[in-house]
C-alpha cells in the first residue's frame, strides 16, 4: 500500500445464525477430542469512491451428518475509510485486515452458541488467514477450510 489508510468499523450486525442438532449422533467418551471441519468465507465490496467498504464473513461447520450439530453464522460489517482505496490496495483489506477485525466477534459468537446449546464451546482457531495477500486457501476465492478441535 502506498499510503497509510485508517478505517473505522461503523456497523456490525448478525445476519444469519442457524444451529441444528443431529439426533442420530453417538457421543464419544467424556474428554475425547473431536475434530470439526469449519469453513470461513469472506467477501466484500468497496463503494464507487473507495471511501467505504461492506464486508461479509460467513462461518459454517462441515459434514453435519457425522457431528453432533451444524452451525452457520454470518456477520456483515460496514467500514469507513480515511481515504479512497485504489483497486490494487483492496485485496489486503479483503483478505487480511477486515477478516481479522471481525474474527473475534465471530469466534465469541460461535463458542457461546455451542455452549448455550448444551455442548462444550467450539473455539475456532485463527489459521483462516493467509500469511500474505494472494496466497491461495485451497477452497476457492475468499474461502478457507480448517479443522477446529474441541472436547466433548
């Protein structure tokens, strides 16, 4: 990025929260570690003048039929930018900056939702983010699939 751009999170709202239990699931022994695949999908767009950005982060568990529950959560954020962002400067914001601002809210919501449903909290890890802009996630543009572990 050629110049320093400050930003402010103006709005954050929960757009979607869908929690479903699997009645056919056989729980493991207490204290057993369970691996749960999760997907985090990020997408965003900038206003025509580049001074604002709308960003959406979607979290979803994988293979619900093998696990005790499935969860899908989506947050939407609106950011105000101190200066217009050029086309070339946008990718780092969409791939690294905005996702990392929203992630703590997503992580807390996922953990609290699973806890309130009677399960141990699912603590998603932060290995969703590429180390550099342009790094491929292997899941598709704006997506990252990782495994989070939790104790039953």
